[in-house]
C-alpha cells in the first residue's frame, strides 16, 4: 500500500513540475526567441569566454538557448526556446526539453550554446526529427574556466557546448537526455 502512495506522490510531483516549472509546454510552438535575444546571450557568453568567440568564427552554425528554466523535487524538468544562427542570421527556432528523476531539488535558470563545427553536425540537426543529445554527433561540454587552454586549432570535435548566465540553485548541469526539436 505504501508503494502505491509513493507512486501517486511521484505522479503528482511530475504533473506539478511540468505545469509550474516548464510553462513553455503550453506555449504555442512558434513562440521562439528573436535574433536580438540570441545575439545578446552570445555577447554574455563571449564576455566570459574568448574561446567561444573564436569558435563562433569557424562554426557552421550556433544553436543558442538564452533562457532555460530547470526545476524539480525528485521529479524534475527543464525547458527553453532558442534559435539556430548560420552566418550570423537566425534560420530556425528550436526548443529544448528534459525530464529527469532522482535525488534532486531546486530551481535554476541558465543558457547554453552549441557550436556546430562540421557540416555533418549541422545536417544531423536539420534532418533529425527531435535530436536527443548524447545520441548522434559527439558533444564536448566546455567549462568556461578550462576553455582558456583550448584553441581553435586544438578543437577537433563536431560540437562544443557552453553554459552561461547561471542563476539559482540546482545540482549539476548536463545535456544527457535533453531533446532539441525544431519548432518552425
């Protein structure tokens, strides 16, 4: 009987988490973010990471999510809208979503940018019907502090991920299990 009560509690928490902490699930799919918001987010990142700025010059595309909201208590989730820049122009709107469970509690807001360095990474994004990060092209998560020793000549991966503008308290940031979907 106690087991059933725990399942009911988990389902209620999942419902509350998705409706309160992930309000974007109820927004129209074409809401997206604008080019100005994406460029402002990149400027925030570039101010802290010269490596990100250098990678941007060689990237085939940059997928930017300026504002991700992540929250949970046992059951958690995250959601955010973003866009893909090619040659400095917004070419598509995307959203990112993740649902997780386990020992977790908190609420956090942050942004991240994926620097797509190869044509094959860009093609994979365009052709996938919802891309689950961790499946497909190789992604390297770059710590802003550690990025000082990285140069564009030593950068050999297909995709580099940078987190920026973190606010709030929540254990760890990760991309595993995150799904990115084109919304337009």
